[in-house]
């Protein structure tokens, strides 16, 4: 039983689709397989329009397997694959290579060269091949149909609460702790400066969140953006792990976002900034401790 798609973010719509896939796979006593693309076809066709990813391919595979998928195939995307017609893709990939017994897809699935194939054509091809086929209805959050694009918009707007509702879990990024200007330490709020972040970074501002280092969780106050108070425009991701002390340079730090506390502000001087940071850290600590206690 096969589902094909990008599955970026593995949001609630994806989760319903995977739940349906796994149920039918167990009924038919066959493996539940997710077929995805690495890289996404847009990186080859229109790289200038490629959106930042919500998850790495490794993170997607991990979450999909937690949902019960038996096998995740990250198919190496090339122009030969993208030039297959819808019918050729169905025959060569689904029938010949995967020997699929059935398919589960979402309503906005397209396949084949120029995205010429849709779920109506896929249904006809599955029927001719004697395959099971089901289209899973879209999942709605408020008035919006949940999609990776909608999740991305919310994160880019700093609306972490909406993104969490659509994802069904906290949005997270992972980076390597690097060296910064150490202004936070001088103000009494040492921060870990995240580098080498491979996924979408939320809008500028201050957030409450949870940082995980070496398997241990800490409440976190996260600042994203430049530092206009000190005339420093370079955007950074700075994480203050509340209650942590120690040297973590060069280590991987995972950050989960709970809520945006405020946008980027310019303060009159360092004292005014420090006063606001005290408020930010207290607010972040309260929200994060509540979340940690619920886990």
C-alpha cells in the first residue's frame, strides 16, 4: 500500500492520510510505504521558487515511521523521472518497481510530467490495474485547509500557535551552537547562537520555547533577528536556556517553539533592553514550564 508526496512537516492532514494508509495496509497484509522525493522536484524545475523546508528528509522519515509506516522511500529526483508522463510514472514506478497493491492519496495530488495527472486519472489507472484506491478528505483548521504551504505561512508570520494547531505538535528547528558577540552574557542572559539551521526559521521576534541539549529539556527564551539597539542588523537565532550553565559550543541544540512573545524592538539603551529581557525570560519560563510539566 503506497502514498506518494512530499510530506513536509508531516502535518495533521498528512497524519490522517498516513493513518488511513496504515489501516488499509494492515487489512490487506502488505507493507505501508511512503514514496517521497529527494530533493523536491521544484528544486530541479524552478529552484528560485523552492520554499524553505519545515523538516529535513531524515526528520520526515522518523516521524512517518513513528506513525506506523513500514518503509519510507526517498527517491532521488532527476530529470528522467520528471519527464515521465503520468501513465509512464504509474506503470514504471508504482506497478513495475513497487508492485503496489493499492494507493492512498490526498485530494491535491498531482503526478507525471507538468503535473498532468490528478486523483481522477490516478483512480482510473488504479481501477484498470486492479488496485485499491482511496482519496482522503482535506483536514481543516479554522477556515484554512491544512497544507505545508499554510503551515509555512504561519511560521513566517510568527503565528506559532496557528502552526502548532496545523502540525499537531510544536514546530522545531535544530542547529549547531556557535560563537556570537556575547552581548547576552554581558547583560546577564547568556545565549547559544544557532548555526547551520537547515529548515525554516520563524519570523523575527522573541519566543518562548523548549531547548533540548544532550537529551535534557530546558525552558528557553529565543530571539530571532538582528539587534537594532546595538546597530547590528545581521539576523541570528539566539537561545537562552533558562536554568542551564555550561559549555555547549559545537553541540547540536533542538529548539521547539511555543509562542511569540513580541516582535523585534529597538531600545534606548542597554538598561532598557535588560529590563525587557527580564520580562521576556519570566514569560518564556512560565509558558515552557507549563508545557514541560504536561509531557
